[in-house]
C-alpha cells in the first residue's frame, strides 16, 4: 500500500482543480480557476451536508429556514425577512414554508397590524429537529475545514467577504 493511502485526509497532497475534473488545458485565467474551484467546493460541501439533512425529510434550504426562525425566537419573523436572510437565495420562500408547515416544523400567521405581512415561527418539533442536527452538522463542517489553520480560515473568510462585497 502506498504511503499516500495511509495518510489522514488532512495530510494528503490536495489535487488541483484541473486534476479533479481531468481538464487537460489550462484555465483561461486565475479568476476562472478560482470561480470554478468555489463552485466545485460548494457542490462537495452541499452534498456532504445534504447527506445529513435529507434522511430527516428536509432540504438544506428548509434547514436554513429553520435556523433563521430559531434565531428569531418567540417574536417570529416576516416571510420576506426570511427570504432576505437565506444563504442560498430562492424565489420560492412560500413553497419552502408550505412544506415546513405541512411537516409541522413551522407555523405562520397574518400580522394583525399589517394583513399583507405573514409572520413565521419555528415549532417545538422544528426545534427538536435542529437540536438533533446541530452536532452532526457542526462536526461535519469542522472536519471539512480541518486542513486549514485558524489564520488560514480567517484569511479565507476575509477574501470571500471581499469578493461578495463586489457582487452585492
């Protein structure tokens, strides 16, 4: 058995994106390589986390809604605020909430002061579901970021913030 197979994942020499996707020619630019690298990384992270939430009958977007509502606490939050706070923007926030309400994980009410506004809350069942997922998702995320040191993570966070600031 080769020594590379015996190393923990964090010690393996990472493959370049070109190696991973078996691309034979160079990328057009470092920017293109970085963007495609981000897409590839997000896809791998999404699959990893989906494997944890899918068996519970919810999607990652539904999980995100539940986390937002848990953070809102007893005051709840308007539907449009949930949509604005989503990690992955979706035009179908009402449909997401319909599915979560059908599973009795959220509840909604029209606001008495403004009938156009719908307020949302997480239910006790939703809180229990999140509590069950907190540790596995946290551990999975920590394992995914394990190859990076804290200063490297801080630098990555800062670089991503810089890129996002130009996109919004």
